[in-house]
DNA sequence: CACCGATGTCCAA
DNA sequence: TTGGACATCGGTG
């Protein structure tokens, strides 16, 4: 972790607060970090050297599509992401999140 | 549906 | 120190 910037530490710390079975979005996460660019968050996650110990797979896009995983926006990596999420009880149907109600918003801390 | 600009951060030269 | 590249988003045509 010594190689990580404060920004990345904040991201990883926030990720660890997401309960199993819930997901958040790049935008929500960015807002929680007081960062106006969700893109910056996505780039940090791509660089995440600790996947999947740090649950970067619990972050999806705002339109409820899976987003990316392991640097890829589609392909085997995404299938693995969906599989991981399925293991945690998060289901996707027809390419989008089945139950938007499980989206984790940081405002309630529990 | 496709394109484009705004936005914060990281990395290589 | 600087210029491009991003696991994005929202607006617009």
C-alpha cells in the first residue's frame, strides 16, 4: 500500500465498507470521496493491485451495467465479475442490475 | 442510437 | 513538467 496515493487509499477504504451483497457505482463512490470525476475512480480501480481482496467488483456503472473488470470492459473478465457478484447474491438480468434497491449509498454507514 | 465535452487522477516520456 | 489515457457521466442531435 505504500505505493498508493491518498486518493487510492480512500477508494480502497471505502470499498471495504461495502457490505457483501450490495454494490455501488463509480459516480456514487466518487461523490463519497468528494471527487467530481467518476472517471478518476475507475482509473484507480483499474490500477488496483489487490483485486479481489479489495472488492472492486462491487462497483458498477451508473446505468446499472456491469462496468469493467481487470482492465477490460467486456469478455472473460466481465464474466468473472458477474460470477463473483452472483456468489454474493447480486444478480444481473439482460446485462443490467436486477435489483437497483441493493445499491449501496454511503450516506447511512450501515 | 451515436457523439462529445467536462472532469480528477495516473503514468510515461 | 507536460501531455495523453482512463473500468464515466450527462446532455444533445
